[in-house]
């Protein structure tokens, strides 16, 4: 069985939580820029894109909140298991940790893609 150092898991969780906080703040900044674009441009084409990005920002913000919650729950579960089982971790908890980290990597890619799409849109209309 492969051994995983709990410090490694804790560091991954900490890094992921910090990144999610950054993305959440970044989405707030992008929302403000979107509001400026919407105020300055009232055309149909712009309105459709504004609605699209409003929806994306809301969805990704919710996804960030949910993932942060799952990360914190998983870390608490890991800490409890390590304390109660002399440093051992159930395979199911380790698998869950890996799955949550994969979800983080996927969300990170999606948020970055949305940000790049928005920046392309903003450069055209600002």
C-alpha cells in the first residue's frame, strides 16, 4: 500500500483553498468590469454576452464555495482518522481526497478558461 504523508495532503489542501479564495476574489473583480461594460454598451450582442458571463460568474462562484466546503470536510475527516488510528488513513478517505483534488484541478481550468473568454470579450467592448 502506498503511504502518503499527511503534511503533503495538508499542504495540497492549503494551496487549493488559497487558490480558491483568489479565484473567488478575481470573479468579484470581473463582475465589476462586466457591470461597467453593461452600463456603457446596451446593444443586443453585448447584452447576450453580459448575461452569459453573469451566469458563468455565479456558477463558478457557487462551485468554488461547494469545493471549499468539500475540501474542509475532507481535511477534517482525514485529521480525525489520523488521530484515531495511529496515523493511518482509510483507503476510501484517501480516494475521496484524490477525487476532490481532481475536482479542484478541473475547476481551476474552467475558471481560467472563463476568465480568458471574459478578457477577450472585455478587450473588445471596453
